[in-house]
C-alpha cells in the first residue's frame, strides 16, 4: 500500500468507528442505558442521555 492508499484506508476506518459509536449511543439512549469509559486508568460510567 502506498501512502495515499493508506491515508484513504485510515479515513474509512475512522469514519466507520465514528458511525459505530453514534449507533451505540443511539441504542443506549433508547434503553436509558449507560456507557463505560476509561481515562488515565480511571473507569467511569456516563448515562447515554447525557451525551450529545
């Protein structure tokens, strides 16, 4: 793969991950669920309804 193809592939993967996250949040909002995140070694829960 050359650099141009690699950038295009990376762009497609990032768009797919973003779409998957949007769909996950949408489904969790329907069921009034929570999402679990980790940052700097700390784990925390966020209600899906609090995300925009």
